[in-house]
C-alpha cells in the first residue's frame, strides 16, 4: 500500500496495530508480515535516498538490507501504532542508513567495515545468496539475530568471534596479539562458536549456524 496514502489516514483499522504488537512481543510470523509489507518500498526508498557517488560504490539492496536489520533490531523501541506512523519511522531509518553510507564512502581514508556490514558478510556465508524476497528477509532477520547473540556473549568469546569470524583475521595472528598459544586460541574460538550457537538456539534460530 502507498505510504503516502497511509500518512493521510486519520484512523487505522486496528489490524495493523495488532500485528505490530505481536511482532514487538517476538511473534516471528507477525514480524515476517511486517517486513514483507515494507520490503519493496524500502528498496525504492533506499535507491531514492542514495546520492550518485554512493550509488556508484554500493547497491541499493545493501542499503535496504541494512535498513531492514535496523528495523528488526529497533522494533521494540518503536512507540507508534498505526501504519502511517510505522512507515514514517521506517522512512527515517532508510534515510539515515543512506546518509551513513554516503559519509562512509565520502571519507578520505577508508574506515574499517561497520558491524552491520561484517554481520551481513557472515550471514551471506550462512544463508545462501538468492534473489528470493523471502531469503532476503531471512538474511536481514538473521543479521539482526547474530548481532543480538554476539552482544549476549561474554567478552572474550565476543572478541575472538569478532576478530576471526567477522574481521577474517588468522587465529595465529590474534593469538600472537593476545600473547597466548595458538592452540588455546583455537579452543577459545571453538567454545565461542558453541556459545554463539547456544545463544541463537535460545532465540529459536539454532539452524542459522548449521
């Protein structure tokens, strides 16, 4: 449905508010319905919000997916109830995501990849690439869940996963930096992966890490 027409609504039919409350409460079916409702529009908004220099360096689909991740991660903080309010909130997220991408590529010295882009790369390995809208939504939700799971880990487990799994650094290099044997660092990485899997299982997505 056209968000511009939604913005002119004075009264919501109530159905959307029910689905929104369910999604905020953790109902994955309701969350999937919300994401499907905005997916195509988010893609269009991402393309419209990107400057020409940014568009030459990044795909609108990347900005759109980062925006979807933000929607999943921040949905619990959304205080509106109507479709018009939700679409307005989503539009702000898309525009801010496009601005961050523009600032990143405009920087004279390239900065390290953002956490979202690193998680997206990891999710791309775990969730096969596909043009299917459902798979794109699964990847966006998977990135958000990976972020939550990582943040729930103890510090040394989160650190080793960020250095090796996200940044792609060799275990021996990280071990030398930490001043510990490579064998014990590999053991730490193994335990961290197990802890991450357990965290994902608690969120109902133990399948994400295969």
